[in-house]
C-alpha cells in the first residue's frame, strides 16, 4: 500500500468522479483508476463501485475513507516536522493576491532577516494539496474549505467588482442596484469552473428577494471575460479586482451583497510555525491599511 494510492482514493471518494479526481491530482484518469484498482487488489475488496452513470463508495470504502484521511494527515505532519525550523516560509496564492502578499512579505522580512519567504503561484486545488503535502506553509484562498488536516482562518472580506462594456446601459451610472443588474445577462465561466462566484451571486439575489439574472452562454475556457463583454455590450460579469482596460467600465453593487471571504489555509494547529502566524497577522494589517 502506497500513500499516493490513498491520496488518489481519497480524491475519488470526495469528488465521486474519476475525471474530477484526476484533474485535482494532476494526473490522467487512467492512471488514477489504475492506482485505485491496485489498492483494491491489495486489500482484496472493492472500495468504489463504478458504473457508466455514477461512482459511489462501497461499505468498505466508507470505512476506509476516514482512516486514509488520517494517514495522509499524519504524513503531512511528519513532513512539516522534518523541515528545518525557521529558514524558509512558502506561501501559495494566485496573482490577484500578489500586491498585498508582496507588501506583507516585505514588511515581515524587516522583522525576520534570517527567514526566506517565498511567494508561489498555484491554482486553487494545487494550493490545497501543497499545504496538505507540506510543500507550502500557507495558502490564500477565496471562500472556504473543509479538509481533514487543514485549519482555515478568515482574514477579511472583499467586495467583488462589477464589470461591463462602457457601452452598457448601466455604465457610468455609479453603484448599481442588484435589481437593475439582474435585468441584463450575466457572463460567467461554467459553474463547475467557478463554483464560488456562482454561489455568491445566487445567494446575493436570493437574500434580497430578487429573481436571479439570466445567464449568458458560459465563458469558453480559452476566452477572457473582458473581451466577451466588448463583443456583447449588454452583458455584465464580476471580477475579484479592477483591471483597467480600454472599453471596460467598473462599478459595484449598491447593496454590497456581492462579497467573498478571503482565508488563510494552514496545516492543523500545532503543525505550523510562529512565523506563519506572524505572516497571517501582517497580511491582515496590510489589507487594513489598503482599505483605510
């Protein structure tokens, strides 16, 4: 039995899909299926029932899942313990966090001259797996996540930016009520690719008793939202930050309902160093100054 087999089994069990688990683990679907089958062969029993329409855990699979999570959590703690104290801290995020992250790193470096702090760009799933595996000490995410072996600390809440063509009827009118935005088609990536944005927008309209906006055709994976807005000036979308671009107007919803939490993800309490806690506190301080 290998730890990678348990990693792949947990991914399939949590996703209930071999294809999604393969994407999450950054390997081919055939490879992840092969490794899970090897694990089942070694155990002498099926862990996962496969069919053309569904994937589900067997009774044994449901019993093994929490044990596999515990073993992977222990492996992460051993990896963390083996790393030299101090010396280096690695933080993973995406580019939208770069400005605040680098400002926090610069400030912290003046207080900890002997510590090297790295800023690494990774996708959401890569960030989570990197924290679990001990490759990074801290990950910044939008939204929340529940995974054994992880601790999530809310840092702040960001207002989403509403973007539209400068030819849109609402462009240049200041903050826009949700009721007026909802009258125009909403452009977003497919829900499977941007679950958080879809949930935030749905919940905002529901909380205010408004009909949800009509969805424009999903944004193709090889297209940018801003270019699509130029081609379809009656549509609008939401972004995590302003990106000054010719032909694009930015505003916010008047109700300030389109908001997303920003969180720090670390290994479970006790499995990370004090310098990581200092970095989290510095990130919060930098954001507070930025908002002031």
